[in-house]
C-alpha cells in the first residue's frame, strides 16, 4: 500500500482494540500487538474503569478475554499498555491505547 508506513520490527505497535473504539458487552475482546525483534516476553497491563489493574506476562502477541469475563466487566474507558521485554527483563519497546466499553 502506498503511503502507509511499514512498522519497524524493533517497535511495538498495538493492533487491537483500535484506539478510541467503542465495544459492547457481547463483543469478542482480543488484545493484539506486533511482535518486536529481540523480545522474549510481553507485559500487558489493563487499567479498568473501576480502578482495578490487570497484568499479564505473555510470550505471545495476543490475548483473548473469555466472553463471560468481558460481559461482566465494568462499563467505561479502558487503558491498555504493552511492554516488550528482552531476555534480561529490560523494556525494549512499549505502546499504550484506550477504548470504551458501553
């Protein structure tokens, strides 16, 4: 595609959910991001509207939330961040975004 920047494999880019998107309770919620060269693990942090914080340590670049958990999750704005970590646990790239549950 002309004019579309190609992400660098050394930079983390969030793919889904899209910044500013509005999701319903019956949506299938998957967090997805681009792989980063040199990353051995990723930390996904989700800040819920009620102040709770969920953190997941993953070796993959996607996490799908079980439908019953998402259906019962609070309404409001969610902020999510992913950090790519090297074998020593050093953050080598990160990105954050937000979306709204109605």
